[in-house]
C-alpha cells in the first residue's frame, strides 16, 4: 500500500470532476498559459511572467492542500493572474493580424451593382464566347442574395453569358471575382 493517499484514489472519469475542481483546474491552466513572445527581445519578459505565475500557482496548491476551500483559492489565483497580465507583443497576435491583413487584401472581392452585402445564396458565372462556344471562357463570378439574384443575372454580368450555381463559402451579395485579371485565357 502506498504512503500517498492520492495514489490510492481511483482515477475519475472525464466529465465527472466536481465543479469546484473543474474551476480550479481551469484557473491553473489559464495562469500557466503564457503565450510565446513575438520577438526574441521579449523572451526574458515571458520567462519572468511564466516563473511568477508558476510560483503563484504552487502557493495556491499548497494552501489548498493545507486548508481546503477550492472556491476561495480559485478566486485568489484568478486575481493574482490578472495582476500579472501579458504585456509584451505575442506571436499569436502577430499571426492573427497577418491573417486578417491577408484576408483583407486577397479574400474579399469588391462589391458591384446594387448588392446589399447580405449573405449570398447564388453565384452567377459570366462566360464570354471562345472557340465557337457560348460558354467558352469563364470571365466573371458575381454573388447575390435571393432578392438581388434576378438583377445580378440581368445587369451585373453585362454582355457575358450567365450560368447559375449555388454559392459556397462566405460570399456576400454584390461581391465579384474577375477571372480575367488572373492571366488566364492564354
């Protein structure tokens, strides 16, 4: 038989933890979740913050083992964590900002026509004749909501031959994609 009572207890099944213990473990996770610094110059600040939060967490665990009262110690750990926030630029923030900038630059087509910006339900492809075929070259795709679909087909495609398909993704009414600017048709 082991000298440590914790080793004798059966392992709890997932989801069977008491709410106070679940909250305490979440507070410990949050305290020790110190994101990577964006620049090597900030690595020292990150290490100091992680060391501080780990020490605070150890004190809370010691107090909890000695005195119980998980709710009180959970609240105290959350207070200590809030007193020592992340103040350096993080790698994740830079990655998120870069992804948002990239989406803004290449992921959002320009609105045309009287599009309202509502989620599109239909996509009209506009084809120009090529090699004797009416649907020879895909030149333009326009997106429309149900209300603007008839107008999108009649006006937004100009003289191009329309072909209606269902939309996919996050396109909005009035957005377009001009295939002629991609260097195709060679």
